[in-house]
C-alpha cells in the first residue's frame, strides 16, 4: 500500500485507514438506518429477537470487510462505470429506506414481530409495489456499498446478510399472517 507521496505505507497507517473507513461507513449507515426511527415513532417489538441482532451483525460484517479490503488495497478504486453504479445504488437506497420508514410510521418495529395492538397493514407509498421496501433499501445500500468500493471479497459478507434478510422476512411474514389472516401469502 502506498501513501500520497508514493512511499510504502507502514502497518500503523494501514490500521489507521481501516479504522477511519470502518468508523465512517458505520456512522453513515447507522445514521441512514436509525435516525428516521428517532424522528418517527415505532411500535413495540421484541428486543430479544435474534433476527435483529443477526441483521446488525451482518451489516457490521459487510462494513468491516469493505474497510479491511480498502485498507489492504491502500486506496479506493478508480472511478469506473461499475464504481459509479455502486455509488448511485447506495445513494438512491438511503432516501428509499427513509421514505419507506416514514410511510410505515408508527407501524415500524425494529424487530421481525410487532406486538403493538394498533398495528395495521400499510399499502401506501412504496408498500403499493413491494411487501418489504425497507429491506429492499437495506439490501440496495449494502450491495451499493460493496460495488462502490470495488470490494470483491465483501460479496461473501453480503451473502451472509442476504441469508439473514431472507430468514428475517420469513419470520416477519409468519408473524403478519398470524396477526392478519386476510393478507396475501
């Protein structure tokens, strides 16, 4: 890895790059996901839900793998069409997720099951077209991040995330079908 002057970077500088990249990505993605939840009330959920912690862990795995690969490479890749596509996907996924959470409003729960008696089925906004638009936005953000940083090995971390997301969707759908038997399978 080389620094700005073209000299070989010492190991300490590589770890510093890793820490800065990891912290920055974590802050941006955390803000994109959690700040709308502070602004819009959310319904009850089970804090012991393993899918919540698995989702959080898999996102951290992606961010850590992207940061590690970027630090090992020493620099971000050149701005190729693939990199620009990843940036576009990442940038567009964040407002999509915010919009989805805003439309869901008080029906939002950070866990796969919502214990609130006031919960209702939402069919407005992005919920007209997709059953789980927040998860679509999350997947877009993670895929966009991996593409935008040119991180080849991070796709394995994305596969873990996708598996956790599929698991969470199955549990959430089962919970919704139990609570609202009239909804489509």
